[in-house]
């Protein structure tokens, strides 16, 4: 019996089979001679005193009454079945290594070495990790660019169709729904077109775990008939950091294949604390999601309206719908353009943190992003608005003439997998122009690589990296944590 095959009722969604089983197990007061070695926190007293006894009691290992995440047939299976039903899928798989593991599993389940996969170049680094692991060959669809905001948007159905027609034997189409900034492509049309050509549709829904529970959000992957999606329940669904779920429906990818791929990389010691948080978050969304998200939307709309009254700030939203690459928009992603204040997004993030004790989700050269979620309140949102109002008043509006800097996709010379396993040498960043990159470079968040293994390094890229370094942007992916050097293909002299 597989998750998703039995009828699940609305009443069933009030149950939390895994969470209940863990609580029952704790109530038995069993004497543990099994891992973890802290033995209910007694072996890690300082930490236990801070986080609380219940957390340590829940830190259990797979055993008969608690099921096993690698081959669930008991309470984890029951919890996954409820999750699949709540999210409109046939199968659900709990993940404890974030949506990164889900994205990589999707690609490895759909593609074998040498298979082509169509995807936007502004995908998260996890997608490119999946390409390296699977040996798939990427076919890039260029996302649209909003020059005013200085960010990439979604992909158009026209460009996806062109890629499909040019590569009719590709095995899968990969889509982001929504992007970090809340932009949604026409996922329904993309799915319909890909399926006509026999291609699977894989969807990164890291930022869309909440969208299926209120009608004012973009359609989800499962709602439009996509084959697989990976959802970060911890980002916008209420569960704990690192907990996510992989969803599957349809016949193009077999559940047995997905299970085999998961067992290649999934830990045999899955955290029951994380999985229980998924179980309870699913119950909350299924039972109360609509009313909770109605309040979340009210707060996001109020914040956007008030921020747009502040001279020098622009909180972009649904008015973008209909512009290139924007089919729909998630209003809970509160992106704020700060260019007219004469500062970068990085500077705005630092000011909010250091002077107002407010931490936003991310920043880039021209924008900051605040996430409005189930846990926000009128008070917390008003504090953000007041801080932005005070910051803008102190800085004043500037006559900004700095051109928008948007990098376009580099030239692919070698496949990511071949480049990853090729010999490499270390060169100074300034001397890397013209070389073929041997590693990723990305700003995190959002985790979208500026350059990938196998791509040609350009002067524009080097200049952009140096600009990000000047702004103290957090760069990741390179062996050198300061990105003064970069590894490129070749052998040392």
C-alpha cells in the first residue's frame, strides 16, 4: 500500500499520526540503550536546559512504534498519506535535508546521464546540484528581466515552447513556482505543453508551500497537473527549518523510482522533531489554512499600501502581472526597491538590522525582501513599516542615475557534471576572465548561481562579483570563502 491510495476525509486532516505516536512513546518512559547518545538530554545538560526537556525527549530513532522514514509502513506512512491528500498529490515523502534534497531527487528520478532537462537559468543551486548528480544536460530558458527592479522574473510560455521544439527529446521541464520575489510563470500552460511532448514537469515550490490553501495565490504544481514538486514547509508552511516534502502524482515518474533515489542520499537517522513539525504544520494548513492566510494577506496588503506611501520606496506587487515573465504574483513576498534612497539593498538590510532590530529575508543591489507569513502580527508588520518610514525620512530621496546591473546567462562550454569532475587550477579572480569556471559562485540568499561549473567567465561577471564583495554580500560556492581566487578548468603549471 502506497501513500495517496486511500480516501482521506476532512476529518482525517485533524489527525497527527506521527506526532501522536512520538508523544505516546515518550509517555512509556522507556529506558534507552539506543542512539542518540544524549539519552533524552541527560548527556547534554547545557543544551537541554535551554531548549527544554520535551525537545530532547522527541529526539528519537526509528523503531517499531515510530516507523522508519526510509521505508515507511506505519505512522510516518499515515502522516505522508494525509500530507499528500492535503496538497492534492498521490504520494508525499517527508524530507529532513530541506527542499534541496527534493529538487535533486526530482531531477535524478526524471533524468538519466545524457538526458536533456529544460530549466530557467535563475534556478536555485540545488537544481544544478541535481544536474551534476544525475548527469543530465541542461537546456536553459532565459528568464525575463525587469530592468527597473534589477531582478529576473519568470519564464514565458513562448520561450519554453521554443526550447521544447528545439529539444523535443528532453526528458523534463523544470519550473520555479514562485520565485524568491513571488513571481509565478504560467505553470498550467507550461505543464500542458510539456506533457504533449511526453516530458515530465518538475517544480521547485520552495517558496510556495502555503499557496494551495487560499484562492488568492498562484496555482500550485499539483493543482495544474505537474508530475513532481518540492515544497519547503519550513519556509511558508509553519514547520521547522530543514523540513520539506516531495510530492508526486501521475504516471510519468514511478513512485518506486523516487523511493530508490531518495534512499541513495537520504539519512537513515531522520529527525523525528523535524518530521513531527511537518505533521502538525500539515494539520494546521488543512484545517485552518484559509483563515490564517486571509489574515496573512491582509497584513501583506496593508504593508505594501503603506510602504508605497513612503517617498523613495516602491513595494512591488500584483501590478507586475502582465509584464514580461509575470503571469501571477504571491503577495506575501514583500519586495521593496530602495534605489531612490541612494543606497543598495544590502545597506538597507544592515540599517534595518543595526538601527531598528529588524531582519529581512534577503537583499540584493536594489531591493530588500520581507516575508509575511502565518506567524506575523499587526504589531510586527507595523514596526517594519515605521522603520522603513523613519529610514527613508533620514536618507531622503536622491537623483539616482546608476544603471541597472543585470547579468545575462554565461556561455556553457562544458556540461556541469563533466566540469565538476575535471582537473582544476586556482587563479586570481582578476585573471579569470576567459577561463571556464570549475565551481559555482552565488549570492546567498537567494542561492542562484552567477556562474556554474563549465561556463565561461566574463569581465562583466568578475566586475559584478567585485561589486558584491564591496557591498559585503555573502558569497558562497567557492573553495575560497572570500572569492579572491576561483577554481577554473585546467592543470596547475
